[in-house]
DNA sequence: CATGAATGAGAATTCATTCAT
DNA sequence: GATGAATGAATTCTCATTCAT
C-alpha cells in the first residue's frame, strides 16, 4: 500500500511519459472506476476516459477487462503484502505487530479508500470465476497473520490452545467488517479527516484489544 | 435459514402447482444459479431452465432480475433474522447467546451453502447500487448482535469499555471470514459430513472463546 | 437448387409465420447480402434489415455469423446435390447425364445468381478455416460426377484410360470457370434474358462437346 | 512465377538491406500470411512480424493493406504472365504450348504453394470490391490461352467450331480445379516430393489429353 | 528510415425485457 | 397462467492507420 510501485519496464527517459507510465495511469483509473461503479458496472470506455487516453490503448496494455482488474489487484495487493511481510518479520512482540497490521489496514482505507474498496469488494467477485492465483494471494495475507499468531504463541505472548488459523480469521475478519461497514456506509463518521483518523485509530486499538483480552471482564 | 419458508399466498390445492409454488421454485433456482455464476453472470434464462419453467414466466412473478435477488435475500434473510431475534430475546446469558448465533451461522453454511454464498458474496455487490433496504436488513443483524453485547455489558457479563458496535463487528466479521474462507476454498475440510460438522462446531466454539476471553494468556 | 426447400420444423399452421419461416427469411436475406458485399463485408445488421427483422433475432436462430453462411451453404447445396444425385442415378447414357449436369449448373446461375455467387465464391473463403464438412459437401459433387464418368467408362461410352477423378476435375472446373467469368464480369452478355439463356445453353453444349470430343479435329 | 522478381528501384549496395529488399520481404511475408489466414484474417501486424520488421514500416512501402495484396498480385502474377506470354509466342504447335502452360501452372503449385493459394483464392475475394486492373490482369491469362487456341485453330491443329474463349475456360478451369482440389486437400498425394512431381506431371498430361482428344473413345 | 505507441471507428455478440399467441 | 419468439440498447474487443520520437 505504501512502497514504491515497481514500474515494470520503465526506461525512465527524462523527457516524459514512458510505457509503464500509461500502464500505471490505466491501472489507477481502473481502480477509481471500479470503486465507483463496480467491476461489471465499469465500462472500458469509462476507464479510458478517466485515464485520459484513447479507447483502444487500453487493449494495448491489457488483453481484456478482466486482466485490468487482475493486474490492479496483483500489483496493489503485492505492495500491501510487502508491508505486512515486513511487519510480520520484525522483532516486536505479537501485540505490537497486530496493532501495526490493524493500523495499516484501517489507515489504508482512509488514505486510499478506492483501493481498499476494490480489493475488498470487487476481487471476490471475479476470483470465483477466474484466477486461483488471486485466491492464493489473499491466502498469503492470512499466512502472515497466522504466522504472527503462531510466533506469539511460541513466545508465550498468546494462548497456545487456539488454532492460529482460526485466530487469524477472527482478527482479519474483524478488521474486514469494520472496513466494510465503513465502505458500505453502515458506519458513518461525521467530521473531517481528523475525526476519521481518530475513529480509525480507536477502532484499530479496540479490535486489537478485544482480540487480545476478550470481551469478558477480567477478575 | 431454518423455519418455514413463508409462502405468500399458498392455496395448497392437492391437484398441483400453485402460484407460490412456482414462485418458490424460481427463488430456489435463482439462488443456485447466483451461487454458481454470480449475480451478473447469471442469466434469467439460466434461472428459468434451472427452475424448469418457461423463459417469460419469470416476469410474471418478478418485475426484473434485481427483484429476484432482492426477494431471495429478503425472504431467506428474513427467516434467518427471525431466528437471530429469538436468540437475542431469550433469557440466556450473553455467552450462550453468542454460541447459539455462531452455531446458527456456521451450520447454515453447512446445510445450505448456496444460500450463504449468495447472502455473503452477492449482496454486497448489488447493494451498493440497489436497495438500501437490503443494507438496512444486514444492519438488523448487527443490531441484534450489538444488542446481545449491550445487554451482556449491562448484566456485567461483558466488558463495558468497548463500543458494542465495534464488538459486534469483531464477532460477526470473525464468523464471516471463517465462512468466506470455506466458501472460497481457502480452508479445505476433508472427510464427510461428520467431519464438516465437527469443524464447524469447533470453529464456532473457538470464535466465541477468542471473542470472550481473548488471545492473551490469563494469569 | 430446385426441389422443395425442406422446412425444418414447420408446424404449418394456416395463420402465418412459423419458426422456420423466419429462419428461412434470414437465410435468404443472408445470401442476398453475402452476394452483394461478400462474407466479410456483410454486416449482421445488413442481414437483419434485409430480412426485415430485429437485430438480435438473428442470434435466436444462429449462433453467429459463420453459422449463417454454413447453414445457407448446407441447405442450398443439399438441394443442389439432390438434383445431381438424381441425374447421376438415372438410366441415361453418360453424355446425356453430363449435359444435364452442365445445364443444371449454368441455369442455376441464370435463375439464382446470388446463390451461385455465394456458393462459388464465399464458401472457399471460410472453408479453409472452418468446417471440413463443407469441404466434404463439395467433395460429394465431385463424387457424383466422377461416378457418372466411371459408369460411362464401364458402359464403353467413355475412354477408360483417364482417371475418373481427373476427368471430373476437368469437367467441373470448366463449368466453374465459365460461371466465374460470368460472376466476375469477365464475360459480358448483352441483351435480355433470352440472350443470356441462349449463351448459357450454348456454353453448356460447348463444354460438354469439348469434354467429350476434344479440341483436336477428328479425321 | 519463375523469372527475376522485378525490384522497382534496387540499388544493390553491398552494405546491406536496400529499399526494395525490405519491400520484397514484406511482400513475401504477406503472401505467406495471406495463404495461412486469408486476406481478411491477416493482420498487418502479422505481416510485419513475419517479415521481421517494425509495425509501422509497412506503411512506408505500401499505402494500405489492400495495396500489399495488389502489389503481391501484380508482381508475382506479372512474372507468371511473362512466362505464359513467352510460351504463347513460341513457334511450337498448340498442343506443345498447352502442355507447357499446364506444366507451368501445376508446377508452380508444387514449388510455391503459398503463391498459388493466394493467387487462386484471395484475388477473387478482393477483386469484386477493388481494382478492376486485377480482373483485367487475370483476363490477360485468358487472352494468352485463348490466343494459343485461336492460333491452333488457324493452323488446323484445333477444331475451328468452338469459341476460343469457351475452350480457354475449359482448359484453365480444369487446371484451376485440379489445383484447388490440391489446395483444399480434396486430393491428397502421399509420399515425398518425387511423388508429388509425378502426380502433377501426370495430371498436366491428362488434362491436356482430355482437352485435346476428349473423353469419347475414338473409333 | 525505423519504431511501436496511440487513435477511434466499426462490428459481433449478449441478454434483460416485452409481447403476441 | 404459460410460452418462447422478438426487440434493440449496450458493450467488449479488433485492427487498419496515423504520428511523435
């Protein structure tokens, strides 16, 4: 989600637009349009217009509409996963890692709501027909979180009697639904960016807190 | 999800098909087809063929394709919500209510995976364009769960320092992702029905347990 | 080319248009348009307009454009072959059979130039990509003519020292080129229908004559 | 078909590719691709790739796709016609000339099946829309053959009572169909090059023989 | 000359919805 | 109620041709 978006074959001449530049513009435009209209509601012509390029050029860079979504997913999700990987491999205690992941996910929604919308809502749609790679890519997120859990269990920071995968689903599912409720407008945050940030931070903290300490009062 | 499927105007004459019978067949067929191909991928003709009726007859019972999905959602989801309502209004302690809700959701997936698939995956899709009633309907589930949480807090069974809505998102989100991982095939359960039931029961128990007692080891 | 065009599933109700009626109209329109513009130059919308029906109805009866051509070929060519079969199986001497075949082919061009144009010019086009059935269908014409030759040889009416297949190619090829030269406008016949008919008859007679007696003067 | 391929403005500098060299490569590539995919099925990019040159360069040498076909036709057909001209103007008897023409045509198919395929099948296609020059060019072949016939008639070698044009159609049509049956795979010759050559030679001889002496047994 | 990115008109095909029987 | 033929707007994808570098 952060991280340099690796440009595939940029020659990076100083005078201007390169191959991958247009490609990236198409991808950005596509995410915007997908987020606005949904995958099936998005017309290729919309994407072209949003990108400010000619219609047919889209097909110069992508075989078809499906490949646009797949590429967008692959690259953005790749960036996102890289950050999760970095967090998972860090030396911090499990609790801190989980806070970081939660903050990453929830903040991503604040900074790039389009991307999150598409990653969260649109991918499932196509993935059931198409690429199992995409499903596997989603699976990689779970693996990283499950790994954080497992290492936390081994370090004695987390209960060892819960399947790491189930724990992972609880954690990610909780975050996912918090986001979805925001995306779908079930939760409405009034106020400006500051208020939104505050809500996200509080939500992240609360999710981690419930996940770690549970809802039952401690003696 | 359980409960009688409310037939609107069944006359139940002994000699054969009645209005609501055909209507129900269309709805069942639609869910099957939506689950198989997704809402946009499903053709009205597919639904008609699956229901074993003539093409145009669908339009006697439903104004359009969207209404088919809406009706399927409304009726099936209504059945489901009725059960959740009953659980929420019962006199049991919060923990027991949550176990019941978790078991209800996870078992629904085992008994009627098609329905769950559609409810979980397809509704989000169309809901952003179409009926806000559907969103509100989903919201009613959250309300019930939040109510269970709130009453648990008032009864001293649950920590009072967590927003019931956030707690609700954590709980439902966790269940949702467990289901989704099953639906998407991220989690594969080998063995027969008994094994599946066992997995679901364990998962339900684990989700509730993590939700209530947290992942941090207690002293 | 003559003969009743077998209507596939006509129910023949007295009040009007039946399924196969529309189908036949599309086929007729297609042949007209193909003859005018060529297969690739013909738009499906042209065919629909020529047939006086809605655009999409074409796709009710035919899977795609290619299938229209294939069907047109199959049915018209089938009619044509039936007549050739009848000639070949008749009890006349080979010479008479060949005159009949030549007259059939050349007259077909006079009566239904569109059909001949399409059969002669357009089929080769697609046949190289698509249906080997079409190639085999053309082959059946050759088989019938070769059979006439073979039986003529066995009856002592024709020289036995020439491969019947080669003889068949000479005969059909000769007729084909006469037609093609008419279709392409290399040969222009002035005057009305009577003149055209006269030319065709003379050409048919001449082709058979050359085929049978050769160009070398007889002692 | 044999003969030097007339290069328009060859400079033949020793250091490498010249204008006409690239041009010729495009033409060769085009024929290969036309033969493989048909005129309409051939993309300009296919031709460029086959020729091993850049996409847009094709448009330096040819105004458009049609002109590529026209040029290929013109130049290759021109070479072919030159040979036919030479044969027609020779001092041999008609029979010998016809044998030469038949051998020329059939052997061309053996040596350069691509060229023949395109000349035979593709030209008709475009000729009805495009250049009447091409039709006239095809007409020139007929003229030469008709001339051979006419001079044979005048010399007393051939029957005078047959229209030279009809005789010409019989002869060329026969050859054309022998070729077409080879091109379409209706006639399959097993064995290697030697067998093919033998078949062609026999076929050429047989066609001429039938054309000259007819199929009826002589007393 | 050479390159290949950019353009956009054009065509096939799909499919929800209507309607005559 | 039941049927499925008929409609046509909407959209994706193709590909010849142009043009900036």
